[in-house]
C-alpha cells in the first residue's frame, strides 16, 4: 500500500544499497512533504529502471532539495528504458538544472555529456547547462573507470576536455560561480601521463575550485561508501 503523499516531515532520506523497486522509492520520496537531502545508491540487483520514473523522484522536490546524490553501482544490473516521452517529461540528466536550491550534487559523469551516454563519452560534447547555478559541491561517479582503469583509460581521456570546459564556467565571472569543489575520486584518476590532467589542476587553482582526483596508485576498487 503506497504511503500517503506529502504527509511526512522527514527532510533527509538515505537509501544506500537500495534493492527496492523504483515504485517503492517513489512512494518514499513522494511521502515527504519538503525533502532537502536525498541520497540514492542502487546495489547489485537486477532492476528495470525507467528514466521517466527516476526523473520524477528529484523533480517532486525541485524547489526544496539542497543535496542530491544518485549513484548507480558499477555491478548493478540496470536496464534503462530509453522511452521517448510524449507528455513533456525529461530525462534524468536534464532534471538537475530544475533543482533551484541545489547546493550538493552527486551524479554520473556521463550525465554531463550530450546524448547521455552511459557507456562512452567519446565524441560527446559536455553540457554544463545541466548544472544549476546554485551548485557549490559536485561529486562525479563513473565506477567502471576506477574498477578497470587500464581498459577504460581512453574513455577517461576522451572526457577530460569536457572537464576543462566545465571549469571554464566557474570562478567569479562564470555561470557556476558558486561551485567550489569538484570531487572526482570516483571517476577520474590523477594520471600523470595525460596532459589534460595538468591543465585541469591549473585551471581549477586559477578559478578557486578544489578538484579531487583519485590517487593514481590507489587500488582498482570502486567500492567507496557514500558520504
């Protein structure tokens, strides 16, 4: 039986290693009257996930959410329904910009790139307009890169120019002038062999942004707990 919508005063909701259905998650989120913090981590479970339903989850609290963390485990067997919405609904990657009070966001790295490629950023342009102006802390996930870096080094390298473009929009004169931290330890290695890594570090320093890479000597293990 669904929970009554808008009846709970809970402002913070953490669903770590969530094995429930998307409908169960939706019921919990919709039951909250004014949600300010939502952390959602799918575990290694076979779930059929609809972009449409996932998008409705944060948008239901678009005017109150200050923190949103949506992480999809590297081993989670998730099948995304690439349905074309006929009711004006948008995809998950395009919902973040509508969260007008959002300060902290944890999102898939691929969501920053056009056409929302879950498997490759190669040949894709970054879409920084997906991030709201209010953002202060951005956490990026791309678990398959830390898990098997040797196999995915080229994928990471292809996405670095997009990260440079993201940083160019920060700083006092940038649209994302409130963004002060980009935590990419779950997505990008500090690889000394890649030229764009040094460029990112320099640009971040010049724009007053703390950029956190994953240590290049860290073990190939993507199992970092949500914080």
